[in-house]
C-alpha cells in the first residue's frame, strides 16, 4: 500500500465509525417497550435502586430527583428526573436503555442483574409523581405509597435530646390551608461537619409520622474538641439546618510527627545529630560565601 491509499483508508474507516456512532439508535422492539416493572414498587425497593444508582450511574447522570438544578458531571448524560422524559418513556424502554446502552452510555446487562436494573427503574420512577405502578405478579406486594405530603416545608429544626442522647430533626411544615402540619415521608440527608467538607452520614432518610428523624448521637464521632455538628438538609437541597452539640469526651489525636516516627525532630533527636546537622549546614553556607567572596575579588582585580 502506498502512503496515499493508507491515508484514504484511514479517513474512510474513521468516517464509517463516526457515522455509525451518530446513526446509532436505541433500537427498542415493541416487546421490550411493553415490559412492565419487574419488581414491587415499595420504598425499600426504590431505596435499594437509589443505592445502586449512586454507585453506577450518578457520576454521569447526577441526581435524579432534582429536575430544577443541573448537577450533571457529563452534559451528554440526560437528567433522568426530567418529567417530560419520564412521561415519554415506558418502564420497558428505560429498562432496555439501561440494559443495552448506546454511545456514551455503557450497557449494564452484564454487570447488573435484571432485578437490580428494575430496582433502578423503580427508583427513577419514584421521582415522577404521575407514575402508577402496573399491576402484575412482580408488583403484587406493592404497598400503597405513604401519602405524599401536600403542604409546604418551612424549615428544619435540629435539637439535641439529653435523655435520648439523640439529635431530633423536626420538619416544620404547614398543610395546604397554612396550618402547622407533621410532614411524613420527607427525605432528609445528614452530614457531619468536618474541617474539610462535610461527611455524608445518611442519605434519603425519611421522616416518621411526627415529621421527625431521630439520630443517635452515640453512633457519631466527635471532633477533637468534643463537638458534633450535624447538618440536616432536604434531599432537594432547598432547606438546610445545622446543630452543634458538645459531648463530654474529646477524641485525642496522636501527633504522627512525635513518637516513633524517624522524621520527628522535636524531643527525639540526639544532641550529636543536631550539632552535626547545624555544623554541616552552616559549614556549607560558609564555604559558598567564601567562594563568592573570592570570585568577587578576582573580578575586581581584573577591572583594575
Ligand atoms: C459513563 C457515563 C454514564 C454512566 C456510568 C451511565 N450513563 Fe446513562 N447515559 C450516558 C449518556 C452519555 C447517555 C446518552 C446516550 C445517547 O443518547 O447516546 C445516557 C443515557 C441514558 C438513558 C437514556 C436516556 C434517553 O435519552 O432516553 C438512561 C435511561 C440511562 N442513561 C440510565 C443510566 C443508568 C440507570 C445508569 C446506571 C446503571 C447509567 N445510565 C450509567 C452516560 C452514562
């Protein structure tokens, strides 16, 4: 092959691949499209789907339940919480797209079981209020959903209960008529405040029938001053509340520089090593200074 034909074949092969990628379609059969949700549509299943989603999908697709903010890492990967997209896709279509992939979307039929992929579909659907699970054998033990809280969340209040040794995180809400109400089933995320960013504790924890989430302080580690700062946030990040308590015991951090560490200087260095180090350092500086001085002298002699 001469050079030109090599180049030509390279160009045509590249073009072929390029057009192929662009012309690619999801290629979903009518049968696949008609597939119905293959797992029960319960909060447990949706939460399990959320866990898998966080591990395998979130890095590209971002959060699903927030249609208002775009926190996607990869702009090409669509926000799967968007209501128009949810409305335009059947359960079977979503499942098949996850299974087979396309372009930048990897296929998951090999790495996730059918059950796990359906759980993800259930999770994606949980953010879509117009969704009603189909009635099939698989969804037979679907419990009725906790009635969706129709009121408005005003605030989150975090307090500490000495007797329970627990944080009580209460959602302050009003019902449709503006009367104070207990907001059940609202998802909250919890973090512990740290110097470098916040450490996620629990995500998607749902409030109980009193509109509260109770978190045992004993399970949490305090910082070196004995403080525990807990941050509660609604899962849509709209409302945040922070509460700090000081517990009696402070965690004492060992300084890794001290003690056995060979690089430790303070306290551990033998005197002879310290003296030789200083003599060597200042000796070197002295020699360098002397050399510079001699050079200057030679320079001055030449000038004269
Ligand atoms: C490496 C990044 C990446 C990962 C990981 C990823 N996706 Fe995707 N996904 C994409 C991209 C890019 C597209 C758009 C593909 C296209 O339209 O050609 C996409 C498309 C989709 C679609 C179809 C959207 C439409 O246009 O109808 C669904 C559904 C989907 N992804 C679900 C998932 C799920 C569920 C997971 C985890 C199991 C996942 N994705 C993991 C990048 C990713």
